[in-house]
C-alpha cells in the first residue's frame, strides 16, 4: 500500500511517501506565505521524486501547525503524536523525544509502541525555539546553518542571562561590543537555550533513551549543549530529524488503510 504524510510547520513543509515500510520519497522546503500552497508544492515534489501521482496514494495524513490546510489529506493528527510515532519507528529504543521547531519546543514521553504517555511544550515564547537562534544569528553575522560549526570553536563560552528574545539580542550586541569572540557567544547561546529546553523535559521526568527531532537537531552545537544540560546521551533521529513528523503522519495513514 502507498501512503503519505505531510507536515506543515512554522518554517518548513515536509512530505513523505511510503510503500509498506519503505520510504519512497522525502522532501523538505521553506514555507510559502500560504500553508495550503506549501502543502501542495512539497507533496508535488515528493510525488515527482517517487514517480507517482496523488491518486495512487491510498491515504494521506496532515500534521504540523498548518495541518488543517493540507486539503488533500484524509485526516489530520497533532505533531506531538506524529513525532512520537515517527521517532519510535526509526529508533525503537526511544522513550522520550525532544523536538525543537521553529516556534516551539516539545518534550514527549512514549511507551514501547510510540504512544504518547505525557508531554510538555513551550509555544508562548520564542526562547528555546529555532526562532530564538534565527534572531540571534543576525547581530552575530553568522548564517543560521553555520551556528553549530561556529560554536564548536569556542574556548571560553560566555554566559547569556536573558531568555527573552528582545533582551537577549541586546545582550548579544553588548557582548560583541565588549570584544567577546563570536564562537564563545554562540556557544553561550546554545547553553542558555539548552537549559530552558532541558527544564521542560525534566518537568515530565527524563527516563529511558532520549531522541531529538526537528531542524535544530542538525545544529551540532545545540545538540551537544542539550546533552550536557540533560546529562544523558541523545540520539539524533533518522537521516534527517526534520522528516520525523511527516514519517509519523505516513505511519498513521498506513494504519487507516483497511488492509493494513
């Protein structure tokens, strides 16, 4: 059977096409202003990659912030459920998922089947999210995708006290003017953000193997800082942590097919 998952997040759109347990196509792109357009375009890219048409897909599930705009999906599911399902399928030992997206951060506890037992999330403030890093990168003159490699060059990380984006940006400018090395500032940013996310996870108790999903998982500096803040080894889920939610949506779509 052929199924699909489409994850429309706050910054990127992802689509996965699966046949049985095989991933035929996986695509990611920056969001368009219109979530419905994002959904259609990313799915069109995935279909082209798989050499298929939409009418060959038996079921599709939408997820993410824009899930209700995935108009070609037969059902929608929360990103919390989809990240849990996708992470456990990719890494069966995982019992907690930490997902840092563009505008929120989530800690999700799972059972052995990938079912969500408990979760906590921050969606009221940009601190602890990808948006925080995006804003901070500008005054530092560092590309967002380069923050991880830059922080690895740090020798004496600075302490970043402010978690509010506005005040933190002002603090960053002050540190630059004080002559602090950029790698030390970036490393300090990662540590500050990691401690905020770790507090979220510890609030629901960290037990068992921990995995990280979302685009921020690609940032090695942030990944290492979170391991340090939690005091545990973290698994980077899948070949691309951004695709986990879409994979989970496709797995849920597979369960919807009568013959599944």
